[in-house]
């Protein structure tokens, strides 16, 4: 059964991340107050700019806020069997053992796709960073030299266990998600029933 409320919130969080990445690439000064080390400041800010970069409005395009929502939703969905399933411990144990594959298979596929795009020479992040002014963010997004061995080790375990993200920068959240979900599931498995 799908939880439409959780899916709707997940969709809003995904939109938030998309807007954040758009600003990172094309309007980097909008993110200066949220991430001062990574994005340049606006030397002549207008009153509209000041309002739009205030904490109240920047919440709608602060990617880290959306990532926190993803983590909370993940914890919520992972632990539903504890409250609803007749044999909760068995259901949670299955989720625990399947967690590596559930997270790593899509990550490995995205790393493989990114390696293909890289090897074909379609990444132009260095050139784009010069044009947009988001040099630090774009320049560090994809490394200048990447081997197939690096891609393979990241696809098998490094992105999930160590947080490496040479080919897919967005995988920085994967390690946090994986370790956090293991802690959460182990907590609920070891916790006395219904307490």
C-alpha cells in the first residue's frame, strides 16, 4: 500500500532539491547565506534579493532541509511494520537484511550511467561553472579523471559504506541514509514489543 501523504511530501522535497540545484548552477549568489563557503555573495543586493534569501524564503530552496525530510520519511516508512504488522520483528529483520541491496542497486546503476556519460565526454561541468559563476560547486561536482576501477568500487560498496561520490555527487546522502536506517531498524528490532 502506498502512503500518498508521504509520497506527496517526498515530491515537494524533491522539488526543493531541484530548485536548490538550479540555484547552485545558475544563481549561485542566492545560496551564499546558506552555504557561504561554496557560493559567492551578491555585492549589490536588491531588497527583493534580501527578502528571497532570508531564512523564511530560503527554506523553500534549501536542499539540506529537503534531505532531512527524506531521512525522516525513510525512518517513518521503515518502521511502519513495528506498529502495523502482526509479526513485526520478522518484517523489520527482512528490511534490515535487504537494506544494502535496496539502496545500493539504484546507486550502482546511477554510477554506471554516469561513467558512460563521463567516458563519452558529455560532462561539461568545468566549462559551465565558468559561465554561470558557480565555479566551486560545479568544478567539484565531477572529478577531472575517473577510472573504471574507481567507479566499480564505488558501485559495490564505497558510496554506501564510505560515502564516496566521485561520479554521482548526490550520493553524499546515501551513507547517512544507510547507517541511519541500520541504527533505526536495529533499535526497533531490539526494543520490547509495543513500548
